[in-house]
């Protein structure tokens, strides 16, 4: 169990003595020094990796260097030394990204390359019990269905070529992984929950893309019109919100609220256009929804506290 306390405030209020304050401050100083040391070594790993790839700029360099750094991170995590946790996670992230870049470059970004990256991320995530690698595995899997990102100067893009397939596949994936968490060892549950939540996020992105352009996989006539996605998304958000409220799932409820707002604004301005009147009306409605969500969150938090006390 981790507890965050304000030592200065506790000393000022007389809840701890000066001797206790000095003792706890020494513990904090050691932890801070260890954190700084881990971060410095982590930056060194990043610098050396970047220099090596720059000197020998080939996919093979990135692949093998990423694999080595990933293995180092996994060993540090499995060593059980808490002081190396930050460095281990830095190594895992840097190594995983380098490895993925090497595989994708070597296999020219093919479907097989994304499947390999997703599988390696998933296996490494299970071995290291890393939620970060689990999330990266799901994102790599989404690329198999045409999900992609792009950056231009001061502009970011997200897209998916198959919004219908994205919605269907990741809906099934998220539900399946969520059911699996009930049977998993507690050590692996956070990783599985992170993967399931990433799937829910991708489902909403698939709906979002579909509500704007529909689904025309052959770049011809729309197979599914944009208004069908818009209506289905609204129904899905409503159903998920009701379920989250009844089961006291605050994360899902907040996600529904966020994407409900995105859906609302997208359709509002897409259908009505951006004018002073529509912006004012949308802003007033958003404020109303925000206060309602805050009230609901407070209510759920109170109910959860009461249930924990009663149990």
C-alpha cells in the first residue's frame, strides 16, 4: 500500500514530532536520489540508442538494439529491486519502440509485421506484468485493421480504413478481456484491464471516424452511411453509460461522458455549422453536462465509500 502524506503540514499541525519528521524526510531523500539516478541512466540509454541508430541507420540495428534493451528492462523488473523500477520501465519503452520500428521497417509495414509486434508486446507485457506493453500491443493490433496516425507541421491525424471492423472486433475484444480479468491472478488484472480499456477507446474512435465519413472500404459507394454510425454510437454510449452507472464503473462513465461530448460537438457543428449562436448553445449545454457529471461522480464516490465501510 502506498500513502502520500504532507510532512510539513503534519509537523505544523502537531500530528508528528520533529524526530519523526526528520526520519521520514531521510526516507524521502533516499527515494528522490534513487529516482534521479534512474532517470539519468534512462536518458543515457536513450542517447546511446539514438546515436547507435544514427550511426547505422538500418531496420536491423533498431530491431536488435531494441531487443537487447527490452531484455535488460525485463531482467531489471524480474530482479525484484524496487529502486530499479523507473529505469526498467524506461528500458522497456525505449526497447519496445526501437524493436517495433525495426520490425516494421524490415517487413515494410506489412500486416505480418504488425502481428509480430503485437504478439511480442503482449508476451513481454505478460512476463513483465506491464500495463504499458499491454496497451502498446492493443494499439499495434489496431494497425492490422488500418488504424494509423500521421503528423504534419502543427497538425495531427488519426484514421482507420475499416471503422465497422474496428468497432466490431474491439467491442468483442474488450468484453472478452474484461470477462477474463475475473478469472486472472490479481497480479495480471491491471494489465488486462488496461488492454480492455484501450479496446474501448478504439471502439469509440472507430465510431467517430464512421460518423464523419461512413464506411467505404473500396473508396466507392458507402457500404454504411455516416448517419448510421452516428445513431449507433449514440445508442452504444447510452447503453455503456447506464451499465457503468449501475455497476459503479467510474472510469467507463467518465469515458462515455468524454466521447459523448465529442460526439455531440462533432454532429452539432457538422450538421449546423460553426456560428456564434451554435457555439453559444453548445457551450451552455457542455457546462450543464459538466455539472451533471461532477454531481454523478460525487454520488458514485460516496456510494463506493459507504459500501467499503459496510463491508
